[in-house]
C-alpha cells in the first residue's frame, strides 16, 4: 500500500484550521493538533461541528427572544398606512443601529403594524447572531414592580439588560404609575449608549406625562430614549380592523351561498 503523501503545509490553511478548532473549544484535538493537521477529514469535521453549533445557537436565540408568531415583512402592505417612511424602515432592518447602541421608536395608532415591524427587527437581529428579547411594557413593568427588595430587583434589571436588543411593546396602552415610570427609567438608563432598545407606543411623547401620571422622571426618560434614536412615525387606520371587516364580508358571502344551495336543494325535493 503506497504511503500517504502529507498535504503541503501552508501558513494560510493550517493556522485557519487551528483557529477554528480553538473557537469550537476542541481542546483535546488542539493538544494533538500536529498529529491530525494533515488528515483529509479534518476540515470537513470542523465544518460539520461549526454548522451544528450554529444551528443550535440560532435555535437558542430564537427561543430566548420570545417573539411568538408574527407576519414576515413580505406580508406588510406598504399601501395601507397613510404615512410611513419606507426608506427608514428598510434602513433599520439592516440593523446598523445595533453597532451604535442606538434605539428605534415606532409611534402610531393601534393596528398599523408597529409590533410586526418590531418583531421583524428582532428576528433579523437573531438571524445575524445577536441576542434579543421581546416583552410588552405591562409585563416588563409588572415583573419589576413585583420584586421585593433591592437585590431581587437588581437581578431582574440585569435580566432586561442582558439581551443585545430589547423590544418593549405597547408603551402607553395602559395607564401606569409613577413607580412604573421609575422602573422604565432604570431599564432605559442601564442600556443607554450600551445596548439598543426597540420600543412601540401609541402615544406621542407629549402625552407620556399622562401615561405615567405624577412621575418626575418622564422628561429625562424620553430624553435618554430618543437620544441617537430613529423615530418611525406610522399613521393610518387599523389594518387588523380592515382584515376583520374583510373576513366578516367573506364569511357573509359564504353563508349566503350556502343558504342558496340549501334553498335550491329543498325546492328540488319539493318538486318531486
């Protein structure tokens, strides 16, 4: 049997394979790397491990993001809103704001697609290797308000600091206390200029004082949220209401057709 001729060693390929093994934490392989570096199966093995770890990592990030179900951007009806900056939407979907630790604030009435856009932003971030977490404002604030003692509150605040992108949905939909404003201020302050927030609200900032009635920190809270933020204003009627009306009309037509069919069948039986 002819002796296997080792691959020609190059400074380009061998360090690359060694670095990939180190990134994967294959320390047993690294300890005897000189024995295996010329094996033809080594690169395929590393590629297989990288692919599988990438798949598991993506699945973990998707689960931890808590996005639930949502429509993809391909289903967004750009013709429906009366006002939307499509160029800005497509720009933020490129996720450049994450590198700047900037925020994205989506402002508009109910049913215009704010949550859908926010979830698509988070999903794109997850696909590109970032961690993300979705929560409603009420869940976030009630969770923090329920903590008893400074230590447990600090632990939960770290929980909301940890993700690379934090989505806070529906600020302003429910009246909140001054205590809730203080807690939201804590979340925003801890992430300020360090990690990004995507926030949706149905209230203009001028009305946040009514949402968090009696709070002294609202002005500062807004100031830190919008500093280096993209503000995306969406105006229009509720798309959910439009879909509900279309569904009701479709069902009414289906029932009318069924009635006609039954009437015709009944008439035929009577004529026999």
